[in-house]
C-alpha cells in the first residue's frame, strides 16, 4: 500500500472497515497489524479510496483491539488465494463487529456497572444499546438513539449525593422484590374493580417498554425489570403502590439522560 491507494471497497461499521480487495494488496510493513488499521473510506461516486491515517490513532483501548485481531493480520499470505481471501474478509468483519462494540462500551478495569436502563417504543427501531449505564465510580454513559433530537453518546460523573439518591432508589422494594406476575395480578384485580364501578374503557395502540437491569455486585444476583406502558399504568392504577414507585424511579432515571453536566463523546 505504500505510496499508493489500492482499489479497495469498504463500508464503515462502528468505526471499523470491511474491505473487499479486488486484487491481492501488498501489506504495508510498518507494524504487524497495519492491514486492519490503515483505514480507507470508499466513495461510491468516484470509485476512489481515501486514506484515513487517523483511524484509531487516539483510541484509548487500541492495544486491546490490536491484541484481539493480531492473529488475523499475521497471515497476509492468505490474501494470495481467492477463496482464502473471502474467508479472511469474513473473519475481519466478525472480529470488527464483536470486538469494536465490546471494547468501545466496556467499563475500565476495576469499574463495575451498577445498572443499565432503556425505554423503547413500537414506533421506533431499538438499536440494542442501553440508553443509560451507571458505574460504581459514579461515571455515567448516556446513549440517545438516532431518532432523538440530541442523538449521540455522552458521559459525566454523578456527585456523591446523586449516587446516594440513586442507591436509595435501587434499594426500594419495588425494585429489589420486583415480581412481574404478582404485579400483573394486582393490576388485573384493580382493573376488575374499576369495571364494576363503571370506569371508562382505556386502550393503548402503540406500546412503550421499560427495561431496567440492576447489578448490585457481590453474591447477590442481578435483577431485570421489564414493563409495558409503565407511566400510563401507574397513572391509571394509582392504588398499586409498587407500580407508582417504579414509575417514579423511571422518571428519576429519565432525568439522568439529560444531566446538565454531561458531555458529548467524539
């Protein structure tokens, strides 16, 4: 590749590039990992590949990434075979997809995730990334999906007082003793009582889903709380205290998604 831009076609996937080499390319001899990290963006209009020397240049976990993929880049001779080149491209894609996402979103060594939270809706596609992650260091990662006005990834740190409030919220009975079937039965009974009293019928066409995963650490197992239309149900069945309390907890987590101190990540 030295001094020339080879005829490579690729598409970005979470910052990585999946190359399609029409002809075997010479591996640049700067490091044993250069093939994966000399990044080119292919322009479909001109058919030209533009070199990106800055790819992963300042990425803090670059050494981890390099270690994960070194086994692939140590065998450039594979590219000489057309069939093996296809296998090589497939391996690069698989490693790129799994390693980049796991490394980019992983907590630094010694840091433990306390919880993650998401809210999804029938009308929008869920990208699978939690909207909120909170770690025991006080660090918070926020991911606002593409359909939101301030879409992007953010980070900030909670104060000691904010961490205490969050800890108190997670220690409430509605979280620690959450039982979906038992809570659903309480709602069923409340709804039956409302019908007897001639209450107005109520229906929701597009559902909203709450997903809260709590990881307290130690020997205590983690907990997953999932509920549809939490805020609406809490308003309709205000006599079900556990449901009302869960809705309050979700509103608190929603505020953490728009914290005044959060900074957008590059």
